[in-house]
C-alpha cells in the first residue's frame, strides 16, 4: 500500500508548520509525565525516610506538624519536652528502644540534630536499612559531629574539619556558637532522606553550646569556655522529640493513649504510617487538580493540531483531487487524514518522552538541593503508558474531523474542483 | 534404612503441619476474637456491676477491675491456623517505598478508626497485626477492607510473632456493601 508513504511525504512537505504542532504536543506530553513523576517521587521521598518506628512523641501540637518537624525537619516545634518525661516513658516495659532528638540549631543552612548513640543503632530508613558510615564513626567526645552525605558534598567537608554551629534555622545566621568549635568525626553514606542534609551532635553538646544562652541571647556574663564545658556534667533538661520502637506492635494504641493522657506534661504520640496517610490525603486534592489541568493542556495541544490540519485542508483540495484522479477512493482520503493526525501525535509523544527524560536529568540536581526532592530516573510506569496510549488514540480520533470533511469534499467535488 | 525411615517420618510431620492454603475462609467477626467467657456481656454478668448505684465508688472499682480483665483477655485459640476473613480498617505500619507508588506491607486491622477519646482504645485481642504476603496499595482514608489470611494466635512474644493475633495476609478487598454489615449479629 502506498498510503503510509503518502502520509509521511505529505507531512514532510509541510514540515515547517507541522513542526510547531509537534512541539506543542511534545511539551504537553512531557508535562503530563512530569506531573506524574513529581507525584510519585514526593511520596517516595516521604515513605523512604522512616521505617520500623512505631511511635514518635513530642510536645502536644498536631499529628502532621509533629511528624513534619521531627522526621522531615520541616517546620519547627512549638515546645520541647522534659528529660524526665522521656526517661519515664522509655522505661515502660512495652518499649524496646528509643531515640531522643533535639532540634533548633543549624550550620550554614543545614539543620543540627542533637541525639545519642541510639540514633546510629536503631534509626532505620527505606526498607529497614540501618545508617551506614562512608567515613569515620559516631560521635564520642563532647564536640564531635557527624554529618550527612549532602552536607559533606555541598560544603566540601572531610574528617577533621572544624565547624561552628549557629543558633536558629535560617539559611544564614548572625548568632554563632563560635566559642565552641566542633570537629567532623563521621560522614554518613547517602540515604536519599533528610538525614543527608543533617548535622548530628550529641545531646550534651546541645546543652554545652547553650550554657551562655539561657537568657535568650548570648550573655557574656554567663560565658563558659569550651574547655570548661568539657568538665561539666551536661545532662539534657529538655529534648524536642523521641522515637519509639515497641516490643509488640499490638500494644501501639494503648501506649499511644497513655502518652497522650500523660498527666505530668502535654505530650503527643503519633503513628508515622497513619500520619503519612493523612498527609497524602491532603496532597490528593492538589494532585487531582494538577492532573486535570495537565489533561486540558494535552487537549489544547491536540486541538492545535486539529486547527493546523483543518486550516490547510482548503489549499489541499487540488492535492486531494489529484489523488482521486489516480484512483484513491474517498475512504482512502479519510484514512490518510486520520493517519496524518495519528503520525503527528505519535511524533509528538516520542519527542515528549525524550524531552521529559532530558528535563529530569537536567533538573534533578537543582531540585534536590533546593527542595530536597530526589527525582528518580525510572522507566515509564503502567500508568504513564496508559496515558500515552490514550493521547495517541485521541490524536487519531481528532483526525476524523478533517478526515470526514475531506471525505465529503471528495464525494461532492469529484475530480473537478469548484472554486 | 534408618535414614529412609527418618525422612518418611519427617515428610509426614511436615505435611501434617501444612497451612490450609486452598480451603475456604471463615467469615469472622470481631466478637469471634474474644475468648469464650470474656465477651462484654459475660464480663458484666460476672462482675455484677449493677448491684451498685451509678455514683457508687464500689461500682467504679468493679468497672475498673472488669476493664483490666477485658484488656488482658486471652486470645481465642480456636482461630489458630485458620483461614479467616475479617472486615475492619487498616492502620499502616510499614510502608514500602520501592514501588512506583508506596505500598503497605504490614498493618494493624482494627474494628474502628479514630474513635472518640472518651473510651479506651481497643484491647489487644481486638487488634490483628497483619503481614501481607505481597504489599497492598496505600488504602484511602477511612475505607473498610475485608482481609483474608491465616490467623495465628500467640500467647507470648517471640522473634517471629507477637502476643495476640497475627495474620499472614493473603488477599483483601474493599468492603462496599453498606447494607450488609458483617460485624453485627
């Protein structure tokens, strides 16, 4: 059949205008795939961060804020919780292990996390993976610090580097704890979680750097030097939150209830899995809206193609007449125009997919540093393939409109063109 | 000869312990998870809390003692190793992040979700810790599911299972028929 070749040559002949239509469709396809990717990777990022933790406990605020600031370092705690409450709860026979954490300081835009050796022993991420060291080991001395992979990479830190911590969590800081320098003793392997962007110190270190900050600012009257601090007994008085692993997961609800009703202090205990579910149902509305907008963008791309083909139909009357004169039937004309639309859509999809992958490769590093979102390079999922197939079919169906028009023209005009 | 005898005996023992994989599953209700003699009705009768007036502190004492027993009630051994279907709500515990979309591999099956804080949470014998054979898609908020699996009852904690009801989840489906509530008698 000469039809495929005819279709291809016909499009090639009008390539200067066709190319623009192709690019429109390519952009809309890339957008469709991109939106789906952001949706997938956001969920992946969140679910990858914490694993095997039964309860997260902090000051009484709300489920989502507690999960966000304690695990994802998004937002800030409204209040700290007392060391006594932590000790009392971790001694409960239902508790298998616990990790205390203290937040509120930063280092050159990266959050500082105060914790103890239990963090390196019990924290799990991804699929129950432990934290591994690329270089060095956990902190031992008072002014030791362990940094995440992204911190080391961005700031070019190696073992032994001396750093200063800053008060507050801004991108820059004007209040440094510069009388107490820290030394990097460990660098963690990349995890793809907020751990990579965290600077870890001991709870005692957090107490030490705040010895002269008890009045809310750096008070020279209360200055304690680093050397003096080493001699002090620095048991923490408060922490920001703690994570719990239980001996039996079936006791999670009763322990959660007893923590929530703890009479000595207003505490809140959340289940990470259930809270993530809540977070995602919030996203759900925004994601649906985004998807609908993207569908409309694809539709407008296809309508642009329809306009282009319809507009050119008038000047192709002679061409169609010639085809009719060499033996083409009206239905051949119909099929030819549908095939043109189909081929154009296919070309647009192909270029769109290539564009989508190019954008991911180009944008991934920027997105990761700015938003902490890891864009993974994966093959097209079943969902994606379905969307592309629907787009292709839509393209062919849209081709029916100029196709039927041309079919009627061919029937009415015959070989002579009535101008 | 001796080796062959041992291997035959082992084969018999192993096949005897095989799980009922292809059998029909029992439709269970949350009441079935309570051991005989420990249902709320039976406990109320046992403790005879109605002998005292509503304001009487002795009634409060009896109610507290009754709640203690209710909370530590043993598991129903009759359900051990049975393939059952139980309808309830899912509280995700382990979320797998390797799929295109997050999936849930371990969850708690509970009789009600986010209930009022006026009453205590469900006791351990009204919860099932389910480990799915293959992870399921993240359930929508508040959706009820009928979960089918092999129930295992444990009296004490060990490395493989926890005290209470454990289930090896085989399949589940969304519970949609509103008129047919399987949890009422």
